[in-house]
């Protein structure tokens, strides 16, 4: 894999992490927080795996394929949850999650 290819994945991971953190924070401020429990939980899971995977790629992990598979799965789940909510922050998060899942899948050997 070329450095440029990893760089685009790293950028997608970082953007997804930031979108999930924003969505998490915004969902906690909504009046119907109990209706957002699934979204909030997946936002945390997704932000955490994206941040970890970004670091792992940067340090040359030998587990690229394995981590990419897990990350893609979590990003897809988070995106599917967020797209069910009509708030702008959820829609933007879903978009970032789906983009990241696609980027991660490009690394699966």
C-alpha cells in the first residue's frame, strides 16, 4: 500500500472520529436523550475504534486487515443508527461513518 492510500484512510478515520464525537455530544443535549441511547453508544464505539485505528496505522501495525474489518463493521453500524435520526448532526455523522467504512474496506486483504 502506498503512503497516499493510507493517508486518505487516516483522514477518513479522523473525520469519522470527529463527527462521532460531535454527534455524541449533540445527542446528549437533545430533550429525548433516552431515544438516542443506541446512537450515543455507537458514536462512542465508533469514535474510539477510529482513533485507535488511526494511531495503529500511523505506527505501522501488522494488523491492518483485522482492524480495518472491525472498524468498517462498527462504522457501518453507527452510520445505520445515525441515519435513522433526522438531526443534522446525525446525518453528517452517518455520512462520515459510511465514508470511513468504505475506506477501511479498501484495506482488507
